[in-house]
């Protein structure tokens, strides 16, 4: 995983610089998210890995699938990534781009994983508490994991708050063995 991040980071930074220069941060977020979803599709992964399809064909297929969701700069980005055999890194590039964007805009994306879907009131409470604690705006990405017994795990940057029942049981187990 660290290797993918290391390889994807220069692409994300270059894209971010271009987007910032042109004042198109939100537009690039949309383009990258869509392109990342295309690159993560099982059929596209098979095409990316296929030794039968050359880079020119793959690039054209990818751009055709994205259609008007990519502007000229977005299409050129796909060409560069495909030319360097890096299309599979698009999800990582998109994620790193969002980290750069959030840093400039003074926001942070927090991931909340809970056993059941959160209500709007719960999400607003988490946003308010994290905003107060971190001193900046917070955007939530909510996921559910039915294997959790209850509670939630929140990740915001390097901070992890484990309020899950499983996490509490693990802490209790460690405390009892000491």
C-alpha cells in the first residue's frame, strides 16, 4: 500500500497544482472520482491487466467510457497515466488529491465506520465534535460494517477514535492480562 501511495503522490500533486492554477479544484475532484470509479471496475481492471490490449487502445477505451465527464486536461491526464502503466493507481491518485485539496481548503475528510447506518443527527454531532477538536471543517464519509458488534471507528488524518464494542473488548482484554 505504501508503495502505491509513493508512486501515486507525484501524479496527485501535479494534478492538484494544475487544478489550483486554473481554479478548478471542485471540477478535478469530480473528474478524478469518476475516473477512479472507472479504474476500479472489475471489467476495467481486467482490461488494464490484459497483455492483449496496448496502451493506445486502453487509453481510448478509458476516455470513451468517461465521455464528457473529462475535460481536455482530464483526458491528457488519462493519457499520461496509461502511457506510464499507472491507470490502476487512479483511486489512490484521487484520494491523495482530496487530501491536498482538504489541506488547502482547511477541511479534513473523516471516515466513520459503524455497525449500522448513522442518522443525520448522529452525523451532524460527529461533524461538530470533530470540527471543534480539529479546528477545521469536517466532511464525513460513512461506511457500515455489519461485522462490528456496535459503536463506531472514526479516522481523520492520523487520528483514530475507536469507539467500537470490539475495540473496547480488546482494550479490556489487554487490561485484564496486565
